C-alpha cells in the first residue's frame, strides 16, 4: 500500500519512497530531560509511534528503524542541577526514566535507537569542524557559529523573511557575530559547567548541531522522515537542515519533514511550560484517566491541526473506549487479529485519524477486525487479543496489561523509572513505584546486575 505524507518543506503530500526499502529510517526529536512531560509533549510521541506502527505494517518490523533522541545537555538542565546541587546526570536520568514511564502508559513503544547528546559529542565536534573547513561556519571568541548568509537555502523550511526569523529565534546579537541570524554551534563552558575539549577550547555544543550529528551517526546522511512538533520547524529544524546540507555537500537531510500541530488548553492558548499552562501526563494518570483514553484523545484530530485539550474531549474519548469494550466483550485468547484495511488505508493517507475513527465506527459489528484495529493503533488496553478475556488481565495503575508471561513494555518502563529515581536518591518515588507494582502483583528483585521482576 502506498503511504502518502505531508512534507513541510515542499508543502505537498508526497508518496513515501524510501531511500532503502529494507531500512526505512525515521528520526523524531525527543525530550530535553529536565522536567516532567506535559500532555502537549506527548502528542508527537503518540503521532510518530502511530506512524511507526504503520511503517512496520507496510514494510515489516525488521525493515523500519526509528530513532528518537534524548537531549541530556542543555542550559535548563544545568540550571536545575545547580539549583538541586546535584550532577546533571542525576537530573537527566531521573527525568528520562519519568518520560519513558509516562509515554509507556500511553502505549508509546521505545524507539529502536535512542541516541543521547552527551555520548555523541565527538560526532558533533567533527561535523562542526567540517562546516568550518567548508566555509559555512567560523570561530569567534571561543564560540563557533553557522554563517547563515553563506547558505542560500536558509528559510526554505519555515518560509519566513530573514528579519522575521531573527526576531522569532530570539537570537543574541553578540558583537562576535558576522550576521545577527548566525546561530551557535559550539560555546565555551565555565569551570563549573559541563564541557568537552575541542579545537576551539573547552565547551559544549549548541542545541541545533546535536540532532544533525546524531542523525548522521545513527541513520545516515539522508533519512526518509524527520518529525517533531510545529514549534521545532523554526529555528531548530531550519537550522538542522542548513548545517546538515552544508556538511554533506548538498545531500538533503530528510526526504519528508513532518510537524504535528500545537495542543491548546481550550482557551485558544498554546500549552507551554513557559506560559505555565501545562498539565502533565503524570497528573492526568493520577486523576484516573486511562492511558488508552489519553492516546485516543491525542489521535482524535488530524495530527497537523491544532487540538484543544478539554474535559469534554477526554469524556468523549472515554465513552468510545467503554463502548468498544462493551461491543467486544470476552474475546478468545490467541494471536492479535489483523487491523481492518480501511483503518490502515486512512492512516496511509497522511495519518488521517478522523477518517480512521470513521472506519472504526463502520466496523464495530466485526469484533475481530475492531480488536485488531484497536491493538494496531497502540491503545494500551487492546494490545493483545487475550486482554479481553475475563480474568486474563490485571491492572498496573491506569493501564491494562496481559497476564501471560509477556514482558510488558509498561512494566519495563516503570522499572526504568524506579531505577532512575534510585540513582537520583529519590527514594520516596522509588518506593512509590515499587508499591504500585506490588499492588498489581509484580515483585521486584534488586541484584548486582540490576532489577528484575516477576509476577507474584
């Protein structure tokens, strides 16, 4: 089946033609781990997890490589570590664990590759050196900056006038810049800040160079799909495109650029940590909203459109889930049925989730196709056929998990979160996770090789 996706760069819907059909490569910008994820952060995670499921269905799971990075060096991380008087690793491990647990509760599977910025610094230094050697970057006062006017294609992704881009990026017009639009690739670190040796002195990378280097390192020069939230289109993805194209002799960074729309708070305002109008995944789960309800709500509108996050939306999503459970009733144990072709076709048309929901309504009388489609969509409570049989499922917090010896991703995510909490010496959180697992019948065993778990 042909998959057609909207490409932000060309402003057209393009058929996916992989560079190598045996290795379909997708990279999505992941979290900067300094705080808990809000539900707006979860939208790209759910959207691109759904796309990955579609790609696996079409090309085969063994032929899809999905990378989602972890930004674990950033000024916000440094500031938080300083405020708590702990190493930055304490902050990043803690919140990476929380992120994996929160996304796991929404049915988001771990990526195939999870490159970390701090382990990819040599590749960043090498790419910066290439840009300097080719005349696309310059060193000044311990910094290295990308020379924006030297790249004629700058602005093609966001299609904004240069003066508007400068204002939108809130760039620092420092005296060592040749142009106000130039952006930092490398910056010096003071003695109390994390830093790495480089040809330009001890320092750390700028945010934008991180993803360009990690993409090249983990997936290659040109990938099939690059995704993220609309807020990343400029300046982050615009800068990625520029520096990667220049470093790789004009080779495109991605053949399709995808961006999901903003999540609003029901009053027309964008959900944002900087605005202070956020609700975290942790909060919503604690309020009793099941992971499948949150996931369905995030998929209710087309991914490129804005989505207003309201109590009404959650209630409507909950009602759909409950209706499907009533329609399915007890279902025989066995392999997961295949998704209905109409559901797959809707997703193959630029992840048209409104059409997908209409297709689900049309097949509600076909229990096997309905269950197969709901599992295909990643709704946590419908992941396996036998989760519908009475007595064959147990609850972990707000998620339903099959009780058949299968190592469930959500349990693994909770174990990872507990490990992160212990590393951060947050023993209250560690005990909370242990007790929640124990209440669900999961026994943890700590040993020299790490933590294992078994059902009691």
